[in-house]
């Protein structure tokens, strides 16, 4: 059926004929029929009975049929028109990654293998890289060769047996690394980084170098303690900065944590949390990003700009084989809104089991939508401190960056050793747990006190305002608290509305309920753990030691006095 206009006159045609017409068909027995009928209506055909009956028949046919290659049709609807031909080709070649993003295309797999070998050979000083790919089809190898040729104009030699020969300098091309985004991989037990035309190791096994370890930890302490020069100094601000730094140091290894999660719970798709370092202008977010980048690479680098934060670019970088963290600075509000639409897919479907995957960290002035898809997938670290733009502060931060702590290679060795020995802790809601342990080991090894700003638990739990409030109320002995077997009872002589408002401050897992003029907390152990996470912050803020009853509650789960 065809609708259109001819010489300015509307028309409808219902054309019916043989599915396999020939030039000589006669419709006799055993011969192909060429019979064709063409019923055409011109003018106002939409009121014609024949047209309306034909449309009804067509709609019935569509409703009771499956589209030919409907899956391919749905795929093409999500692509730009210039992408249709390669998509159709991949579809008929049976490329499973078109349907399931958690799988890689054959070309992506080859690209990662090539990148690994280029990194090995560049580290060994070889000028030419040879790679044997006997199990890969020649068509797939040719697709990779064509892709490199089209992007870079580099000619790669190949043989029918699956061997390819290419210049090792390809590692410095935009396919693998660039000035703003170095190439990092964990291969052959080493953490190799390609940066500024050099391949360097960022794993230092020399834990006996205690003098240098101590010096690097002092440098880190100095940077975090520079918060004292801000308008909002204090432990909470230091904890925020320290948690952002730890998020960056752990980022290259987050894919290993994800591998552990998938091994334990193969149906869980959510990955390690991405990081948003949040705060207003002048609170040092950009400088913190530069500091983290220098800790990881040993070189001065600028974070990636907001303009490059697009779904296609970010997700492509994340799974190109490099584990160098993607750190974006000063993300615009519009980019955050876009992130909310596709961020769920970053780890959920972007991660491919057993393959490297980069982590994402951003700084921004605007918060994410905690009620949306990013709510559970992003650790939002709110920095409250702000710095005055003066010569003294500029000199301090520039000195900190110049003398940036190089503790990362030692940190990396401890973390990787834990994964290599299967002793890395798996904390379901804290992917940074392995990093917390590594930092404690480093401080302990050289006899330094572990700083109170190093969060023992996730930042959000360590500064929980509701837990802080109840810690304050109980420590000031404004309410009594009574232990009843595995629960607590807190008498509250207030009206129903006030008690209801207080009930909202408890997390659901504590199972707090109203019981007359009291609050009944069924999960006593959970309540003690909830309060204990803010003890460090509370005592630092108030500059006091918790009262005897509170210490007993946290240590033994019971207040030493029943009535105050």
C-alpha cells in the first residue's frame, strides 16, 4: 500500500502481486506467476470504503505479526543514520555486544589485547610489537586494522595465520593515551602507566623504605591539614577531603572489587560507587583533583573539562582497557542532569566481567538527585570549607602540589597484594574498605598515629547528622535510655507530633517504633553501631570526651546509669 501525491493530487494505491516475479511467468502449473493488481484511488481517498477496509486489514495484520528482524529495527532506532550500515553488519555477523552491553565487541577485545602488549613492549624498550591472534577471525582483525588506519593513518601488517605487526609508538596515539588521559593497566603483576612518552611503574614493593613512606605520609597530612586555613576548618572538612583523596587512590582498583562482587553475587549489577565531590566556589575542589591526579601519576595533570563529559565519550573511555580514573572538574548543572539519565549504565551494563574498567570521579557545585538512579550509585562528599583568594593561601596550595605526596605506589602495592592473595576485604556497601586498611597499615608500619580524619567508615555514615544529633542528646543526658534484651527504650515526654518527627531521624534498619510516650528501638546492636560511627567527629567538634554513660553504651551496649 502506498500513499502520496502526484502532480499535486493525493492518491492511494493498493498493489498486490507475486513475491517472486519473472519476465516470462504465465501462471500455468509449475510456472512462476507475474499477475499484479494495482488498485488506485485519487483525490479524497480517506473517505473511500475500499481504503478504510484495506487499512483495517493492514492494522490487523501488523497486530498479529512479528516484524521481520524487529530486534534489528529497534537497534537502528537508537542509532544515528550514519551508524546504520556498521550496526547492520555487526548484527548479521552475530556480534552479541549489540544486544547485551555487558559483552564486548570482538574489535574491543582485540584493542585491549593490543594495548596490553604495547604497554609491555614500551616498558621493555621494544620499537615494534608483534601479536599472535590465532583464535580471532581474519575479518575481525581486518576490522581493527581498518579502524586504526581510518583514525590514524597507521598501516598495520597482518598474516593469514592471525599475526599482526605494529609500531609500539601506537600506545601514544589517541586510541590509547593522550596528554590529558594517560593509559594505565595492571598487567604481569605490575601497575604500568604510559604518560609523556614514558612507561613507568606505579607499584613500589619496597615497604622497607620506611623513611620515604613516612615523608610521603607527612606530605599527605600537610595537605589535608591545610583545611585549617579555610573559613570552615574542622574535622568534618578534613574528613571530606580525605575521603575524596581515598576515592581517587582506590579508583584504579575498583574494577577488581567489582570482579569480587560479581563472583559472590552474579545477579547484582551495581558497581562500586562513582564519586561526586560537592561544594561551592572557592573550596579547593579543582586543586584537590589536581592533587589526586599527581598522587596517582607522579606528574602534573589537569582534570578533564565539563565539555567532554558526554555519555558516548565517558562510557567509551571507561571500557577501552585503561584503568586510569576519569576525573572531571566543575561539572555543569546540565551535565549532571544528563549523567542522571545514563549513569546507571556506567557500571551496571558497562562493566564486562574479567576486563578492565575505569572509575569516574567528578567535582561540582550542584548535587545529584539522590532520589534518582544515581542515588545509590554515587558517593556524594560535601565539602563545606571555603578559602579566601589571597597570596598566602595560593602559596600554601602551590607548595602542597609541588611537594605532592607520592604514597600511592606503596598504597597500590598493599592493595594489589591483598587482591593477589585473595585477602582483600569485601564490604558490600564500602568499596573503599581495602583502601582504608592499606592506609592504616602504612601509618602503623612507620609508627605514625592514624589521623582522625581518615574515615573508618564511609563518609556519609561518619558524618551522619541524625546520628550526630542523637549522640549529642544522649551524651548531654537529656533523655534516658534503657536496655531491654536486644532492644532499647527511650522515654520521650513530648506530644505525638514531636515524637513522630523524632522517629523520622532513625534509619529503617534500626526498626524504631512509637510505644506510648517512648521510642522503642528493636535493633539495639545496630543503634550502637550507628552512634559509634560519629563518635570521632562529635568529640573533635565539641572538644570533649564522651560521658561515662555514653562510653559504656558504645563499649558494652548498656548505659551505666538508668536515670539521669
